[in-house]
């Protein structure tokens, strides 16, 4: 929550008090540095991204550091999460033979995206890291570079270009147009949409939560209390919906990553 929105809470600003509604917007996604490390300023989203890494490493270290044949509760949860990504996403898209080597990357991506999304509904944190476009772009670039590398490694330079441009001589006179469109789509649109899909969903979800959360407080005055109660119910419903969307977006991000890799490895016809 931005400084001006926090001020509305701290100064007990309500409807009919003569103060305007502190509308959330782009300023709600701008944070002042919390501290400086080695000359680099660290703000809240950056800190939450680091904490996401710590949480994931800590969880899997605790779950599998001393793995047992008969797993304990924590190991069972870890195995269930790992197996969900491995069998439910990677194997479905790539098959077991090709997919096994990419399971560690996809498991890491899934849980990293999911935890960064999950901060949105965690008290005190209350911010989805992936609603800052730089984070989805960075993750999408990892997938993009891997996809390009595998494409040219598998098919060679000429074959890789054919794969990227959708070359098919049976298309006849429309082939140049198809190749141009496919090249533009694969090289530019694909990584863009991969990042923006995650960013836009988290950005929109956070704005909605902000609107109804702030409104619940702002309307607590006189007859506005009735509207405040409705707004508070919406906060609860949206929080539950966000929990679903956060996991779904992690799933979709990894599913698309697997789909791109599958396309890179597929034989061109």
C-alpha cells in the first residue's frame, strides 16, 4: 500500500469527513528503498523476492535434506508438490524421456512464481512481487533463452530458422507472409505475452484488493457502514479468488514454458 493510502488509515480518514477516497493506482506499486546493501538500494518487492528464494530453499531442504523411505509429513508435502509439477505439467507436455532433465527447472519456476504471487495475501507483506513487470520479464527471458538455445542446438542454424519461422514449402505463395508472421510471433510476441500474462493478472488482482480494502475503511462512517460491510465481504471473496489465481498463474507460466521447450525439441516437417 502506498504512503498516501497508509496516511488515510493513520489519519482516520472516512467518507463525509471532507477527505477524498485514496484511489489506488500506479503509485501503489512504487516503493521507497528499505535499506542499502553494497551500494544497492533494496525495496519491498526486491526483499520479498529474496525471501521467496529463502522460503523455497528452506522448505525443500527441510523436506528432502534427510529423506526417508517412509516419508514424514513435510516430506510428503514436498513430494506431492514436486510430483504435481513433474507429472502434471512436465511429463504431460514433454513426455517422461525428454521431460526428466527439465523437471528441476520447472519445479523451481513453479514454486518461485507461486510464492511471489502468494505474498499478496500474507499479512504485513501484502504485495504480489510479480505485479512488478521486471520480475515476470526476467523469468520469461530465462525460458526464452533456453528455448532459443534448444531450437538451434536441436535443428542447427538453418533448421532452427525453419522452426522459428514455420517454414513449410507446401504453403506456396503465402509462405513468405507466414514466415514473417511466425518469426515476429515467436521471437517478439511469445516472450512478451509470457511475461505480461503473469504480470497483468497479479497487477489487476492487487488493485482490486486495494480498492475494496481501502473502501472498507473509508466507508466506516454514518450510513456508509452498511456499504463498508459489503466491501469487506468483497475483500474476503477476492482474497479467496486470488489464492486460486496465484496458483493458476504459476501453473500456466510453467505450462507455457514446457510448451515452448516442446516446440524447440519437436522435429520440423
